[in-house]
C-alpha cells in the first residue's frame, strides 16, 4: 500500500488520543507484540494491530474508519497485556468504533449489535476465569469463600 502523506489527516492521531482509551496511541514504537499475541491476527492475516496503529499515526482516517478493522477486535485484551508501552489497543479499537459512528461511517444500529456480542464475550470470559480459579482452588485445597472472608476481615481491621 502506498501512502501519500500530504493527502492524509495529520490531526487523526491527536483525535484518537483525545478519545477515552486512545490516550497512549502515540507511544507505540511498532514492536509487534500486539499482533503476535492477537487471536484474530492468527485467524485473519489481514488483521494486524501494529498496522492499524501505524495507519492511525500516519493519518489514514478514512481508510481506518470506513474499514471493518475496528470491528474485528474481540476485546480479549491479550494485546494490552503484552504491550510494553501500555498502548491499550482494545480501547483504541473502541475509540475508533465511536469515531466511525460519530463521523457517519457506520449505522448506529450496528453498534448495538456489536455491544451485545461484546457483552456476551465478556460474560463468557468471566465465567471461564471463575472456572479456572475454582479448579485451581480445588487443586490447592483452598476454600475461596474462607479466603474472601479473611481478606474482608483484614480490610475491616484497617479501618
């Protein structure tokens, strides 16, 4: 892809940085850990978080906001866990989604559908984590309720 810089929106990266979640986008130094850890990138070689960040930093507003790229992110936060610069890629995708809707690239009803899917995904991940914790507690012969009670008592003692 050839990018003609004088045809790009130089304000785009600043607009994204002003959105909730986009604050650290300019800290990206393109290490690629986000892409290497992304489950979507494993399935779809066209989906490349590092490339998406570069497109934003280069001012490719129309190309990014009119594409399906922000909508393919599953919000699993794996990229964020690996980013050495604390660029919250999943949150940047949320910011780009908001901008795409606000600027008329996406119909608002589509956003409601995506929110429902995201909500279901979050609940599924939460259940998975609870299941893993329960198994680990069982292996270690730990009573989670007792641990929670002890932690609560410690907090009460501080007050």
